[in-house]
C-alpha cells in the first residue's frame, strides 16, 4: 500500500506542484550566535533618505548581536571613507575590537578599505544572506522614530 501511495504522489501533478522543495543555499550559512556583548556587530546603510538640514542623506546603523545595542550616525554621502571612520571611531575605539562584523552585500561595505581595516585590527567580516528576516526586523525596529506618549 505504501508503494501505491508513493506512485500516486509521483504521478499527481498538484502533489508535485505543491510539494515541499529542498533549496540548498548558494553558500554555507554561518550561525550568528555570540557568547558575550559587543562580540559581533551587524552593519547596514539606510538611505538615501530626504536630506536633513545639515545635508545628511544616509544613516549608518550597527547593532550588537548579543545585547541588541544600536549605534547609528547620519552620513552625508555614505562613501567608503565615512563607513571606515564610523567603524573605527564608533565601534573599535569606543567598544574595542569585535570578533566579527556582518554586513549585507552593499557597495559601501565590500571594499578594500574595509578589508584593510579588518586585517589591521584582526577581526573578520562576513556577508549576511540576501534575505535575512531577523536582520531586517532589527533594522526596522532600531531606526524607526520613537514616540513619547
């Protein structure tokens, strides 16, 4: 009877169409667990946004994976030099050298200047997957305007 059921499922067109497909990711996934605060940071560039009075168009947001602490600064252009300065002044000099940073595949993070910074301070840089719902949710929560009631 089991063989008959298997044969029927193989021949049933709707069963094949709605079956669970196994999708293998294009690269191995890396777990994002951390053992202590300020060990791993997630970084994202948000924008372009409407220009502020000071001329800022982008927001660079970094979130600590362990404590969910957010560091965010407005940036004028979002260029690689501004990103590198943010990592040095707001992360490394303020909290110490992290074990790793995790970024999306944005152009402001995938540059030689950031790779040199990683080599100089001896930490690793990883890319998140193209669609990472947890990371996107953190960014939405950490960058939304707060309201006081």
